[in-house]
C-alpha cells in the first residue's frame, strides 16, 4: 500500500465570525488543490481510498484533489485526521485498508504520521504538498506547483 499524505491548500484566516473548523479555501487554494491532484495523477497516484479531516478546508482540498486525479473514489471524512488526534490511531486504521490511500489533513499531524510510517522525521509538510510513502520509505514530495517530485 502506498500512502499519500497531503496537507490542505491555502485557506482564509480565522475570524471571530468564522472559526477554525469552518475556514474554507481561498481561490488560490482551490487552484492549488486541483493542480496538486493533476501532478499526483501524472506520478501514478491511483487511490482506492481518499480520507479527509472533517474540517472544511481539508474536505474541499480532498474533493478538488480527487477532481485533479480524475478519480471517482468518494472522499470519506475521517475524524481521526482532525487536528490534535493521535497519529498512531490513524496508523492502526490504515492497517484495515487494501489499496493505495490519500490522507488529507493538517500539520503537525501529517508529518507526525509520516514519521511513524518511515521511522524518521521528514520535516513539515507544506500547504498543498503531497508526500508519497511506500514500503516504509519516503518516495517523493510534490508541491502543487512543482514540475516534478523531489526526494
């Protein structure tokens, strides 16, 4: 199973009227999410599952990412991907899946999960960046505006 960890794209700032869970993507963030999906498709991302944090900006990123991937896989909201959750619980949930999975969430949770999957710190995952992990190895990192993934 390949695991693709994605941090949500650019979102509006929190205000007193619009609290953190309801923050939505900016226009630029929408473009970033679609473009990242395109790049992931170019590099053989064919997920059997797409899981998203329940926060609006993550769900929007996951849906636009799926559009860019040109997949009919439904985005599933996974409360385990919400900020502040235990990365080990996500790891346990992944063991129940077959096929490749895309997880869309937040920092520092995504990089904490990456650390568990590869056994070492890979650094923070930027907004609208994907990290591909296969067989316990970091295969590549790809930003929404990259020409090609990097290691």
